[in-house]
C-alpha cells in the first residue's frame, strides 16, 4: 500500500498538532476563499458556517476523525447530527444524498490532507533532511503537472517548496518524503538526476497560482506554524492518540469546555465507546483508556488540563452492575448533562495522574458510571 493511501488511516502526532493549532481561532465564513492560503494554518473554517457553536461541533468532528482515524463514514454520521441539531441550512450539497456525500467528502479530505501535509512539513524540518522528494499520490485521474514533479528531489530550501508543497489542489494526494543523501533519494522512490520541468515557476493568470496548482493552493500548508507543531507534538510522547489532549493547553477554558462537550456528543464517539466496552467484555486486549473528551480545570482550581476517561476496570464494574455496551455508549451525553461539579462525591482523591474521580448518576434509572479524570 502506498504512503498516500495511508494518509487518512494513520494519524500521527504532528498531524494532530497541526490541526489543533486551528481550533483556537474559529472563523465564520460565507465562501471557501474567505480564509486564504497560510491563514488556514491558524484558523478553522467550514465554508458557509458562521455560528461559533456550529464551528465548534464541526471542529470536534474533524478533530476526532484526524486524531483517531475514525474514517469518512463516521464523520458523515457526526455531520448529519450536527447540522440537524444546529439547524444549519443552505450549505452547498444540502438536499440530496449525493450532495451531502460530496460536501462531507470535501470537508473530510481537505482537513485530512492539509493537516497531514502540515504535520509532514514539521517532521521534515525537524529531521533536518537535506533533500525533499516530491511523490505523486497515484490519483485515479492524475494531473499532468503533478506527474511531471513526481520523484523530483530538491534541497529543502529550494523556492519550489514555497508554492508547490502538496496538496496542490482539491483532492490532490501528493506528498513529500525526506532524504539525506543521493542514495537516500533513490531509496524513498526519488530520482536524484531528474530536473524540474521548464517553466515550473510560471503562474497561471486565470488562478493566480503556479501552473498545475489549484487556485488557493499555492502555499506550503503548515510552514508558518512548523515550530509550534513540532513543540506541541513532543507533548504526546507518553500518550496514545485517543488521550493526547495536551495540544489544547492554549485554548481558553470556555472554548475548551465547548469543544469537550461537542466531542462527547458525537455519534462516532458513542459507537466507539460501545465497541470498546464490547471488546473489554469479551476479554480482548484494548487500550488502557478511552477518552471521553477534555474538560477545563477552572472548577478544580488547578492549572492542569484534564479529561474524562473510561478504563477497562470501569467497564467491567459497570457491566457487572447491569450495564451493557449500548448503555455505556451514552456516557458522553450524560457527562454533558450532569456537569463535573454536580457529579463529584468527596472531591479529588489521590493525584490527577491516576483515575481519581468517581461519578454516580441515573441513566434510565440504573446505576451508571465510574469514570475517571486523568491528566491530559
């Protein structure tokens, strides 16, 4: 399987960090080009979405798709609930199944591709690779210019990368790999003797972008935040992707709370919790924690960023008490309803590095939950 085919399946720390640099700046827009080129590095937008709560919900859905690799169909399920709950109408594609499929695919693939590219840019810079190698993404309908750039290896400081670092248009799946020597270029699929085609630096007057690059795509995604992304990604060394919320330290408490509530309300999270609980109940080997989203720490008078988390032991206790994987799927929405302070019995115990907080609430008049707060 080619690397391009893995872009949407194997998220990595720098990719997640690159996307989360945008969540602190939710930008209302009426058209896709209201936010232009490198402005996307520090802003999240969805064309036509103008309300903050709608953007927060969409941001949470995209973030979960990127951070946990949940896939396009899970994102579509989240999207449907969000637009229905928020009463969002008039978006391009609304009204037909094909239109919705197209719109969700554009949102999903564009955010996946640009965050992947931005994360890769940070990796290449941090790795100090002397050469960067352009690789075509094996698109079904390849663009001739992108094919012409395939396997070209150039110094990392070459002017080409400023406007040609992929993606270079809607649906582009090209990517860049690094090499330290001419032999290394060949090992990663490049051709150390291949030159750029004549006229690569010329611009198309119809688009204002270099020839072969789509309108609005003539920049290197993530270049303006590469150092920030590298620093943010370092925080996840000891944390699996599904609890790596350290990236959100810079978000104001209110915005973090809103994001966490949106995350807990996603149908894809409910599905995931049910699968997680089923796997635990079946005795399968699972990740030690399942995140139920971040919470601001102001109510706990702590400087830490925390998150709700479900553990295998908690799942086993709950199932022994009569719960089912399907009922546990409602933990996210339930935590949004009860609120953290109302649910605390006896306050914090131990340290935030442990599972330290217990919740008891009513779900369909049954004993509900043992859910932990963990340092995130």
